[in-house]
């Protein structure tokens, strides 16, 4: 349960709107569900909206998704605040989510988190001054045999060591995204 | 006993593509099922196979299928539970990533058996890249006539979709999964009615784990009786085990049920012992929800019998000296690890993942996390250890879904087997803040 209260001071200044290309993708997803069951598409569309509109879901974005799905805004707020993958506040350009549940803890996730904190000079939950990185922790990401690990966007980085994390940070900074 | 049925071809280059998969014997079960069998005959084979749900509960799959209501004119749905989130478990991910067509093949045969014309794979949101792999494979299956209208000229129609979650462990509970698939918060439903009667959009629904559905493929290819010959007793077939923690060679292994735990941990074909030459301290054999076992109860039961990788043997001794096979999330602790710290991380996990609907779970998981946090950090007292047991009793059995039990049981087991370690954290407050109990013991 995310227990999230939406901070209304953080807004998008302009109304987010999908490009016609994105809209076609979104309509394609909606059409996967039977007539009248289009609300089922909400989670996937929120993922797309988050990716499209700056990596987080503002009130404006959620209202727009409600409009696209032809449902009440509250139905979108309910879902967006329940599922912890959704960012309800702006984040850095890259969000590192380090798994810290039992199996990753056993192989050194605590030390990895400390290393990233000192390297980026931020604490868990904070964003670097240049806006490049946000550090978060995550509960079990299903990589228990390949830890310690972190997720950044859709990518899992596994078998991490301090050196590998340093390389990863350098790669993200330089724009040469790791495959 | 290395027996590979599901993962037989996992290392064949290109096995994720339709052509290579098909050349390696893929989609034979669809041809057999749709051309030569009736839906009831498929259900019968699955019942004969003795296959038990591979998601964790171990309920017989064929029996679950036989409960499905079939009112006239009402659609029925098959949902694949790919919301793999139980700490310690990463087997479904491996199967879907490596051999996506195996799951699709199983979905087609199973959907036909249940009379479903629209089926879904609900996958955890973090596995977004696997969703893409699956959708690519599904598109290939459509292009080759294995999905869509009139599959292989049989007159049977099936559409298969993939839907992502949003990072909620609770959506692995089948009614929460259904709520989520309907586009809502993942709050579990009261049962009855069971999904078999009233599931997705109020229609009869079956929810099965990825591995269970994949196992339908060899069951149909070789027959339920042949499948039942694999394994031991009521633990038939093979099981994918996710081996993690302090092992020399962690990873996903397919084992024949009945393999000895000793062989699995130390054998050359499997995990090759504890990492860095250390000693085994404890093991959680079936995912974070099942009881932890101290070293002396891992490879042997309390009666001194060899402990086997099976539903029955791992449960031997009940909650006093046994555990459960669960999802097959096999977590191993070396001698330097701290059980209190691990238990705290699990309590934090459950507090984070409680949907908040039932107060015993919402409040109880939060309190357990707080109490364990202060114990681990040298700020607890002896009374806290008993307090945890009290909170446990107030959660278990008092909630709509089993998340509350799943949160309570591992704490109870950790205290049962490692009480002195909890007490050490109370009596050595300063050291508890700076040192790990496991390391301390090792240096003594």
C-alpha cells in the first residue's frame, strides 16, 4: 500500500496530450479488451503516460488518462496511488531502484546502497543536484539469484559490485546507455 | 535425477523464436489437443498427471479446472499469473524470457480445455521487457495460425493478451489479480464466490501460475500417466527452483521432485554448495512466506530421514520442524548472516505490500516491521520478542487473503528456531548496532 498523498503543488504547466502515434498505440491497447471493458487498459496506459510525460504522473496527466479512457478522474487517482511503480512526483532523469529484500540483502544490497549514496552524494529518496539521478529502494524485483541488483527504467542491472555501479553511473551520465 | 522437461531446450540458440521452437518439437500439444482430443479429455489428463499448482499453494491443477462453472452463453476466462513477486522466486521470469512459446503453447491447450476464447497473461510491471518478448512471440503464433480464428482448422478461436501490473505483490493473489486486470486497485475479494464461479468481469475464471500452464504441454504430449511417473508420491513431475542467497551457483534449476535437498545444495549439477566455502546456517526452501529451517533441519528431518525436494518431505514436521515447498524460492544463508536482519527485511516487505484492506494485516505488518527494526538495531527489549508472537496471532486467520498469514509465519518460525539470536540483539545493544550476529558467532 503506497499511502501516498498527492502533492498538489507539483503540476504540469501545460495539458499533456499524446502524439497521434502514441494515441494509436494507446487505442490499440484499449481495443485488446472486450467492448465496455476498456478500463482494464488503465495500468498499461499509465505506464505509457508516465514514460511520455516526464517520468511521473501529475494530476494533469492522470486527468488526461481519465479523459482518454472515458472514466472519472478519481478512478485513475485510485489506481495511480495504489501501484508503487508509479511516480507521483518529478524524479531525476534516471531512477535507480535498488532491491533490498532478504535474498539481495544476503548478498550485499545494503553495502551497495551505501556505496551509491556516497558516490552520488544523496540519500535514498533524493535526487542529485544536476537532476540526473534519483535513488530509491525497492522490494523484491525477482532477481534473487542475480543480486545485488538495481532497476533503471525497464532495464535490470544484476550481479553488481561497487566498480560495476561506478561504470553504470558513468555510462548513464555520458548518455551511452548500457544495453 | 537431473530431469529437464520444461527447460529441455532453454539453451538452444533462437529458441525464443517460433521457427526454432517449432523445429524442436514445439506446438505439438496444440495439434494433438485441438485435432484429436475433447476439452474434457485434456482436463482428465491433467487430473491424471497429479500436477499441483506451481505458484506456491500446491493445489491440484486438474481439480481446480474441474471446478470451473460452465453456464450457457457466459464467457469463461483463463488468466496466467505471471505476477511473480514472492521474495526468493524468479523462475517464471526465466521460463518466459528464455522460452516464451512454451507458455503460449500451454495457454492455447489450457484455454481450449476450459472453453476460453480470450485469455490473459498478467505479468508484474517490473518485467516490462518480458512483456515485450511475450508479445513478439504471440504475434508469431498468430502469424502461424496457432492463435486467432479457427486455429489449425479446428473451429476453435482464441485471442491471447498480455497485461502488466504496477508493482504490487498482492496482485499475485488470484482475486487481487482479477481486480487489477479489471483496472482497479489490487484489493483481494471475499471468497466465496470463488473465481471459478465469479471471476473476471463476473464470469467463471481460472487463474494458474506460469509454470503450471507450461507443464500442461508435456502432460498432453506424453499423457498424464507418464507425467505422474516422474517425481515421488503425490509430488509428481518436475519443479523449477529459484536458488538464491549465499550459494556457489545460484540460478534457476529444473529438478525432478524427490531430489534430496543435500544433492540440490551440494551437488555438481545444482548449486555446488555454499558460496566462498562457508557453512550453511539456514534455508528458506519455498519463498519468503514459508518457515525458515536451521541447518540441522535442512538436509534431514527431525526424525533423521533425508529431506527431499517435495511437497511432503519439506513439510515433514509441520511448523515445528518443517517448512514448505511453496513457490520453490530457495534462499540459502551462510554462517555469517543475521536471521534477525533477514526477518526484518521480510517484515518490511509485507508491510510495504499489504493492500491495507483488512486492519489486522495493515496494522499488524506495520507493527511487526517497527518491532523488528528496533530489535535489529539494538533498541529492543525481551518483551518485544513475545510481542511479535502476539501480533502474529492477531493477524493469522483474520484477513481476507493469505498475505497476513504469509507475513506472520516467517517471523514465528525465525523466533522458534533462532530465539537466542533475537535475545542477543537485546542483551548486546551496542554491538547489535555495529556488528552482525553471524560474524560475531563465527569469530568466537
